[in-house]
């Protein structure tokens, strides 16, 4: 692995430059020549190529929404709870940070949908390497009359692009440094969530339904573990990035 690092670093810079400077329909064949591949399972619903939708996917790495954009060959926006400044700067798609303030986040999502943007959300709130799905936050089911579940999976040959401890800004580079990678994307049948918006259904039950649909497509086990549970088990922390953690600490000191 250590022998590969210098070559992997050069390869990651080339792959990143290709992705950032060329449109997806040109960059993806070039990336495939460097063994960075992706595969579409099934077909893309016709409506996704012409209309704006709210798409909910499971969360394997921070690159999940990028491959959804590549599959659609359309720009998408993704909302994130915690993204390093480095990852934000090198992202080939638009990213919007959520605050974990339910009302503020709901308004942000609603504004983007009103503008007609394809919006990708990862309701788990954090990545999960294992064949499990963490509990889905129900917020996304309250923002649209229809949600399109997207099942994603990834295979890497050396480095996995998630960090439980330490600086997360290099996660994308770890992924791009792999000798070979392959993403799989599958668009599933849309789930009608209009009953939640009119107050006739439970947002939690609807979120569990979407989780079950994605878990069934992937063959993953659905759990009730949360983002906080994951980080407490792996890193002994709540998983917040440094700046936000400092702000919370300052707030507690003032109290």
C-alpha cells in the first residue's frame, strides 16, 4: 500500500482535475480508462431526465450524490450535515449545508425544491461502510409529495473514503487514490409522500418505508441506529466537525 501512495496521489489529482474541468459525459469515459467506473442498475425513470425531484439515497461515501448526477447527466444539489471546507471546494456539484435546526433546514430544502432543482438527500446523516442502513431522518418526507429512493453501493480496491476519526477533508482523495473503484446506482420506484404533507401520515413511518425500499434493493439490513450511535461506537464522539463542535462548546460556556 505504501509503495502505491505516490502513484495514487498523482492519479487522484488527475482524476479530480478531469472531473472538475470536463462535463460528465466526457469525463466519465476518461475516468473509466483509469479504472474509476460506475454502473447503472435498471433504468432511469423518464421523469427524472426532465423534471426536478427530491431523491433520497443511502450514504456510502461523500461522493454518492456525484454519481447520481453522473447517472442523470444533469446538475443536482445535495444537502449535507457536515462537510469539510476542502471537500466543499472540490465538489463538482453544488452543496448546501444543513444546520440540524429542523425548521431552518426544512425551509432550506423547500426553497431549493421551489427553484426546480434536483435535490439529493442522504437521510442517514452519515456514511456507513457495512451492509446496514442507519435510521433515516424523517425530515425529507415532509418536503415533497414524492420521493425517489436511490440505492448506491461502491467497491474499492484499497482505500475507503470515510473517516471516523481525524480530518475528513482528504476523504475524496482517498477514494480517488484507489487503483480501481466501481459505483453502482439504482433508481427505484417513486414513493408517494403526499399523505405526510397533508397531515394524514407519519413522517417517521414514511422514512422507514423509504429505508426499507433501499435496503431491500441492496440486500442490506435496516437498523434503528443513528448517526450519533455510530460515532459513539467508532470514535467516542458525536461526529461533529471541529468548527461546529467548538461553537457548541462556546455556547455551553456562556450558559
